[in-house]
C-alpha cells in the first residue's frame, strides 16, 4: 500500500474510472480493450489499498456487469448466467465471468472490425 499524495490522487482517479466507465452503444473502439482497461484499473486500485480495503470479487463482478450492460452485445449476460444457475451450475465466479465477457467481446470485435478499429475511445 502506498500513502503518498501522488498515490492518493491516483487512487481517487482509479476509483472514478472504475465506477463511472460505461460501455455504451455509441462506444467506438474494441469492446475487449474497454474490458481490459477496466480490469487494469481494478488491478492498479488493488495495489494501492490494503488487502482488507480491496473490493471483494462479487463486488468487482457486479461493477464489471454495470460497466458493460449498456452495450447491446452484453445485455443478455445476466440472463445467460441465470440460465446456468437454473441448470444447477451456480453463478459464474469473478474469474469465470471475466473469461466469459472477454470471449464475447473478442467475438464481437471480430465480427465488427470497423467499430473496433476506430480510434475514438470513451476512456
């Protein structure tokens, strides 16, 4: 854990990015890159705070869901997870959820290369 003024400023900036970055239908860029950057912000945040102040995995999963649900390709993620729960498989773990959404994003980016190659980024 770092306690410098610079670290505190970075912590505030990271927390803002983690909680206010949303993937919307207007996003012009790779959806996988959005997710990767979001995960990097969470990792960097975790390195700046003590272990007991880090977000638990279930909260990180909820925040990631919130960050991507505004994009049409991810609207059904919660429904698909509910289906797997109904089939007796239980909810996806945070690492499992990350893998799931990264696969969806990679396929979407592959099918929509013009959107993914745009240089306009939201964050």
